[in-house]
């Protein structure tokens, strides 16, 4: 199945290095980052999982839980984690799903036959506390993910959920944001954005980032 933005993330129950995972129950009221890997003991994935472990505090500040997936079994994951911890100078602190039966891979459309008949592609999903998919990114197997960009998108999603704003190109936390075009009432604009705004065009109004 193809998963689109706004869809409810498919629920599942699957084994992991941290035991049996019931996905929606495991997420609770947190945001989630679910990301897949072509296989255990692959070089790019080893760096990605190590970097994700180092982001534990950054994810916690944003109420985000990370969970990875590989089609290899749990015993393979456990051996691989030893390598990750050793080579990346960290300690893996999140579950890695063991999707040997391809159940989750099929639910999330992670096997693309034109890329590889058996291995999952390098996909990532950001899921909000309502279990809705808010971001999907798919990379080729040869290209590691930019986790700084993933954090940036989560910051944008959380900010824009709270305020009637959007974030412009290359936005970073603290930069100006865009007042959404649907907001027309000047009294409401002044109440929401007491620091004022500048209208580059009637449809492009920039204001300092509201407090989160």
C-alpha cells in the first residue's frame, strides 16, 4: 500500500531487540520517527543508527521516539548493535524491528522491486501523536539520511501546528515565519503576532517566530 501524508500510520505488532512492539501503543502520545534499513551489518546504516542514538536528548526535547526496521532477525540485530556501539562510540537506545516476515515492510511499502526485490529502501516516516503521517522521505540505499533536516522538519511541524504560520525555504529555529494566507483579520493577526509583520506581498507576510 502507498502511504500518503495525513494517513493514519498502519499499526502492527512485531518483534524487536527490545521485545515485542505494538506500534500505536508504543508510540503513546509521542511523535515518532520510523525509519527502515536495507539490511544489518551495512555501512551506511551503521552510521545512521549510531547518529540516531546520539540524538536521544534532541528527540526527547521534542517528545519524539525513534524506531528502526531491518528485515533481519532479532539475534542479528543484537550482534549488529554491538558493532554500532563500538564503531560509532555510542549506545543504541531505541528499538530495531526484526521484520523477517516482511509484515511491516509491506504495510509501509518499503520494498521497491525496481530498486531491489528483497531489501527495504531507506524510507523514513514522521508520525504525530494522533498517529497521522506528517512526513515521508525515501532515499536510495547508497545515500545516508540527513537527520539535522529531520529535526528541522519536526520543529517546523510542531511550530506550525501550534500557530497559524508556515516556514519558508531553508528555515531554521529562530528565523522569521510566514503568516498563513487564510488569516485575514487584522485584530487576530495583531493578537497572534504582537511583534508585528512585514508584507513583502499581500500573500507573503513575514513575522518573527512565535514562542513555542
